[in-house]
C-alpha cells in the first residue's frame, strides 16, 4: 500500500507532469469552447496523457 501511495505522490509532484497536465487542460478547455467534443474523447485524451507521463517517468528518468 505504501508503494502505491509513494508512487502517486511522486506522480502528482513531478513538475513535468504538472506542466503537461496544465497544457492539456488548457487545450481541452479551448477545444471545448470552439468545438465541443464527446466526453469519451476528452477522457480518452486525458488517459493517453496519463499513460505517456507514466511511461516517461518509469523509463526515461
């Protein structure tokens, strides 16, 4: 259980991760204002960003 908590803490405090999620949030907000997308597409996009960040943190760091 501590491994999960420590991993989550590391994931949420990584500055590159925070930057990526901030940029993605702004992009999703801008797209939602001009071209509303299905909630499934938005959730899929966020899932892809999370997966990318997990791979980056595990294999590129």
